[in-house]
C-alpha cells in the first residue's frame, strides 16, 4: 500500500485564514473574549480534537467554522503549547474540501507514528435534508511531517461504512486512537438501531487498515440515544471510558443540559474487546461542558480539555464575531471509583498580582479590599458547620443589578450556581452534590471575562459556566448566615495564555 499523501486543502485553508484576519480585530475587542481560556482567533470553536504530544509540544485542534460565529461546515483549527499554559495559534489544519468530507471535518484525534503526526477524523456528508437521518459519516486521516501542514491520505476514507449488527448505519463518528504495544486501537461514537448510545472498538496494525472488533460498551435507556466523542484510557490500575451522550433526560438536580459528558470506571479487556463499566457520573456539574478529550502529556499525566459551551445555549459573543471557549487543562486522577479533575498545577505560572485575606466571618455581605476582577483566580477555604449557608458572588455590577451567585447550601448538601442575574442571556441554576471535608469547603474559582470554572474539594466536583456580564461588572462579594468563617482567601490576577 502506498502512503503518499496529496495536499488538496491549501486553497480552502488560505482563503479561510485570510477571512479570519479580517474579522479578528472585532473579536479581539470583545469584553467577553477570555484571556486564559482558549478560543478561536475569530468565529466558531467547539469540540477539542487531536489533543496530543508531538515532538515535545502539545497540540490541540478544535472544531472550527472560520466564516461565522455559529456551527457550519467544520474545519479543524489548531493551537500548540510546550507547557499547556502558554499557547500559540497555528494555521487551520483541515478544511472540508473533499467529496468524502465536504460537509465537515468532524471531530477526531491525533497520534504520532514514524515521526509524523496523523489526524484521524470523521468526514461528514449530508445526503438529504433531514440531518438526523440523511448523512454519511466515514473515518479519514491526514498526515503532517512538520506538525503544521496536513495532507489528507489518498486511501481515504479508511472506514467507509458502519459494521453490520445492532449499529446505526449513519451515526458513526469521532475516532479516538491510541497505541497499545504494536496495535493501534480506535473507539468510535455510535448509536444502536434501537437508539441506545454505544462505543465501537476497532483495531489496526498500521493505522490505515481498520478491523471492527466489538461494541465496546452500550448504555441503557437512561444514557441517551447517541454517544459522541468517546475516549478510553488506562488510569492507575483501572480504565476510564468518557462519553458525551445526547438525549439524557433530567433526573432530580442532574442532567439539565441538552447534552452531558460523563465517565465510567471499569476494566478494558483488549483481547475480548470488552469494557465492563461501572456507573455513569458527570465530569462537570455546570452549564457548559461537552465533548472533552484527554491526552498523556510530556510528564505522563492524563490531561483533559473540554468545550466550554453547549449546543442549546445562545452565544451572545457571536455579536462580537466569535463563539466558544475551551476549559483550562484539567488533570485527571482516581480516588477509588471517582474521577477527580484539578487545574493543571503549572497554570500557577499565569498568576500575577496577589491579594490575601484570612479569618473573615461570613455574615451578611462582605467586600474585601482588592478582591475584584474579571480575569482572576480565587483560592478559598471556608470553615463551616454542616448546616451553614454561605457563598460568593462574582461578575457583580456596582448597582447590584448583575451578579452570578455560588452558594453552599449545607442543609440541602449541594453547591448551587445561579445565573438568574448574570447579565445578558445566560440564565438558570445548576446544583452539584457537595459535602464539607473535615468541616471545610475548599474552592478554586477561575473567572475569565465570560468563563467561570469552579473546582470543589480538590477536584471532587467541577462546575463550568459561561456568563455575559456588563463592561464594569467585576465585583466579588462574599456572604453567609454568620456560621462560617473565610479562613483563607487568595486572589491573583491572571495573565494572558497567548504567546
Ligand atoms: C460533538 C459533535 C461531534 C461531531 C462534532 C461536529 O459536539 O456533535 O459528535 O463530530 O460535534 O462538529
């Protein structure tokens, strides 16, 4: 088999890059464009793709529509970083310009082989007007020798059709590949003919010829009708399967977003091609977290980045010629059967001006000297009783009209994120089940203009949200019922992540 690639895509990429140059200034002026959360230079960004380490640098690609701040024919945008903290934009990597991917280079992953960087992605073609049914999804690859310019392989598509069996013939996407010994494996997002979410397992000796192995795991009726963006990896002595199910129904306080992302801890038997999963748990209890992807970094750590948006929410930043951000990189660790995610420690390198306070009684509202800002990190330790109610508000306007509120509600045993008065558009509340640990709540809150990520008790829960405050709404206020003490608060201004 000849592996000579052909480079068809340079025209479409050059045109898209030229367009981005024109609209970039408008996007850069946006008061909502984050400083240290990744976003496209302009226009649409969604799923992280191709997160990988290649020749000592971390590469991240993303679903990108360079021509509009809304979803459309997907390209792959591209950024890279040595340390996962400071990033640089690179030219667009893939454009939808072949017959087999003409309506979108959908999500996928990347892997190094023989010194070259391979992207595996889904070529999407609409075959009619009903986009839930009239589509052809095939799996394709592109290769690069320099990590910047990619050429689609002449053998494309590598996987032309869904395998036989209880597998939907059209919905087959988002290849995540990895190598185990001499064998390459791929998991693919799929749905059964009776509309259950499932992940398929494939195997290859050369990354090009793929053999279907098995339905790796299938959800019950609770777990939606389609699993997007599966990711399977070993962590400590277990395996973790991450999936993004479409169509889960709300259950109590959980699953109120249109689509959610979660994980199952289990055991992967690569000989039988079976994953025996434990229960499904959310990766993030906020409003905006979807389609995450993980990689091993240069220190062998499992790092995850997610798309910090969602399909159903309005994106008012579109008026500023951009849409969509990523989460910060999160380190994944197991505590028993629980997957914890914590901010990548090296993000501390972005910390600048510091303000600290200790031992403040949280009675009514408390404003602390120097504690405000729109691109900041807060480290918070509160000593409280199990029945205490306390919290903080951020994105507060001077007149009190705008605020985003985070409340620990001891009697209810949860942490509540409330966007009722957040500013433009974004609304609603989300609740995460949270308990005090040794009589304390430990929070790390990353606020970045229109993004907030809240890490609870060393990553046991995370809540992410987009919110759209007014120009001057950068106030931060603590509050409480008098039974809790803010033992320690550290606040840093956070620098830009862009080189
Ligand atoms: C997830 C997803 C993927 C698909 C991509 C298209 O957000 O629907 O399944 O590949 O987005 O942009």
